[in-house]
C-alpha cells in the first residue's frame, strides 16, 4: 500500500508531466514556424526549458522505479542517496545535452559548460547534503575520535549505544534496546559526542540515599565491600563511595566504580544497586525515602536503661574515676555527653583551651605531638581509654593533638560535672591527682620505672586542680 506521501508525490508527478507536456505541445503548435525563422534561437528557449523539465521528471520517475522498487526488492534495503543522486545527475545531464543539441546544433556545449557557473550551482545543490555527509565522514575517519565497539552518546536526542560502523554517510549505533540508529556524519560533526572508548577504564556513578541516623563511615565501608567484587566491576580501581549532598530527607550518596566492559553498564548498574540493597539490609542500614519523614521515636524504657548502664560501666572502668563511689559514677554518667567522630577528624588540637576530658566508648584515636612542625604519633587509645584529662583537671592548654583513626564514639566529661562532684566530695581531688600522676608516670615509662610516681608531681597536680576548681 502506498503511503499518503507517495500518493501525493505520484499526483504531483502526473500533474507536472501533463502541464509541462501540454505547455510544450501548445507552444509548438503556436510558434513552430517562428522557431525556424531568423529569431529561431530565441523562440527555441521555452522548448529547451520545457524539454529539460520533462527530462528531469522522466529521470526522477526512472530513479524512483529503479531504486524504490527494483533495488529495494532485490537488496531488501534502501539505495544509498549518493548513488541515487549520481544517477539523477548523469541521466539528466545526458538528456539535457541531447535536447540542447537537438535545438541548438551549432552551439559548442563543451565550452559552454566549462565556463558555466550554472552547472556548478546545479551540482552543488543536488549533492549538498550528500557531499556534506561525505566530507564529514572523511573527517571522522581521519580524526578517529571513536572506533567500532566504543560506546558513544551523540546528538540532542542523546542517542546512546555501541558504534557498529562509520560509513561515508552516517555513524551506525546499536542502542541498548538493540535498535540501529544512524546519525548522519554532518549532524555528528555539528554535535558534541561523548565517547567511552572500549580500551579505556570507564567509570559510572550510581546514586542512593540513607537515613541521617545511619553512620557515614559504616555506609562507606559496607557499600564499597559489597560492590568491589561484583561482576564486571573492575578490580584495578577500588570503588569510591562518597557523600554527594546532605539532602532534605537523606544523606545522598554517590558510588563511583569502573567497568571492565562499559557496553554492559546497564546490567552492572543494576547489579551494583542490588548489591547495595542487600548489604544495607544485612548491616541494618536503611534507604531514605524521598519524602519528608517525621519520626516519632519512643524508646522502650529497658533500652534507655541499657544505654545508661553501658555508659556507667564504661566510666566505672576508667582508672581516673576509680576514687568515685557508685552513686558519683552514676551522676557523672548522667551528665556525660556522647559524640561520634569520623575517621581522620581531630577531637583535640594541641594548644587549644579546653576544660573537658573524653573516654573512648567505641573505636580508636591517635595521640600526636608536633615534632619539627610534623605530627608524631605517640599513642593509640581504644575502648575504655581516656584523654584530655590535663585540660579537664588543670585548665592548661592541650598538650597534644588527638585524631580519630576509625569512626569513634566518645563520652565527654565537662568541667561542670566534675565541679559538682568536688563540691560534695572535696577529698576526691587528692585521689584523682594521684591517679593522674600515676598515669603520667606510666606514659613516661621510658624515663623511669612505671610504678615510681613522684610525690612532687602529684602535689603539683593537686595544687593545679584545686586552683582550677576553686577548692580550698
Ligand atoms: P590534654 O593535654 O588535656 O589534651 C591532649 C591529651 O592527649 C592529653 O590531655 C592527654 O590525655 C593525651 N596525651 C598527651 N600525651 C600523651 C602520651 N604521650 N600518651 C598518651 N596520651 C597522651
């Protein structure tokens, strides 16, 4: 069944042929005698024009019959435009020469054509698009910005797929829906093209979101480990998990990973998302919903008690608090402030003013002192260890940097909490100064025996504590 467009073209063809042939017939019947007279050359011009028009229509008809019917039926695909245009041009030129020669036998056509700009314009117009594609194709071949097998994104419609071929006319792309897209070379030359070369280690970004209550350090570790050995994820570069944005209802994450075969990125993206889901599920982390969620959290009593017990137990095991009674430890635990730090964060900076100390509840920190302007690690403290006691009890500037090695939870004991304890139990200051001095001696064990605590040091500390807390 012919399409409406084909029917329209056929009607135009028939009408134009009838009009041109009719006009030629009428002209010849009216002016035939004059064409042989002294002004014959002038009177033959309309015959030449109408003859050329009929010749052009005839050539187009043969072209359509030959290429739209015969070629397509025999080959099963459309004939290349270049071939069709060349056929039209040659056939028309031959017919034109024949008509011209018939009307103006005494004119030297060769000389006319070599000097005629009209001929050049005709060729230029007929082959405008084709030549554009042809030359753009040549420049693509010369430039070689991409090769067969590379994944490219081209054009305003963002055609994406694997390059199957670059012909003189177009770039053939096999899309991920297994369609074939042809982007003409001249279009491709005008548009930006994004190329993921087959021999390059190409990366992809996958996004996801977690709840604000979930730990970033844990998320990074869990997701990276879940994804790194997935099929088609390159082993050459470790995937990167990083926070992209702190959104309204989620910590928004970006996972960057590299692929062995980029052409399979759809499958690999899907696999990676699946791995993330399972990993988060296993480790108790939660995807955030893309909505504003109001969480009304009612903690069961038993959980509050357990958490408080955890803190009480932790503080009770810290030797600097060993002189405190169970009741005093309980009060201290009630006033302790819980903090969490990311790996690499500085908890205490040498030289800063500070009047609180910290107990490591979870994780590890490193104590660093500055040596020739560079940090030198002197100790690693973990669960149950404490630091910052000098600042808390004496108010002196911090003596070292303390940096988190892992994600670290600490309990902060502030000056006010200790102040209250000292007020109800003034003898505490003495026992605490002794404990601190003991610890100092232990830390300084390279210079003297660990157990050897200097009386003066303890007395000096006691004086500092009394001064700082305003005790008598
Ligand atoms: P403060 O001076 O208040 O702040 C830095 C803390 O680092 C310090 O208290 C101690 O708790 C701790 N610190 C300093 N030097 C050492 C060390 N050599 N070993 C272990 N901890 C230390």
